[in-house]
């Protein structure tokens, strides 16, 4: 099992496999905002995690912190800001 497969498996065991995706289309889509240009291969996320509760967010963040995995938060993906 590769490190990425282990990561996906661990996350699925924490929040359920329906909330974790390693699908390349999801990873690219969530890896950039609406105005994203071509995403560099090295910047494509390993996984997309969609926790459904504050408790699941906490569990994912605890796991990531323990394993020193960077977390990137995605909002709506519209790249719209108000000033």
C-alpha cells in the first residue's frame, strides 16, 4: 500500500469513505478556484475531504496535525472577494 493509499484509507476510517475522494477530477477541481489556470502537477491535492460536522473537521485536523499533513481550506471556489 502506498502512502497515499494509506492516507485515503485512514481518512475514510475517520469520516467515512463517502466523504473522501482521491478522484483526479475532484482533486483538480478542488485544487483551484474558478479563475484557476492550469494547476501544476505538484500542487494537485492527494485527497479531497468533505467533513459533515464540526466533530469530523476536528478529527481530520487532529489526524493531519499528528502526521504533519498540510491542509488547504476551500470556500465556494468562486474567487470572489468583497472589499
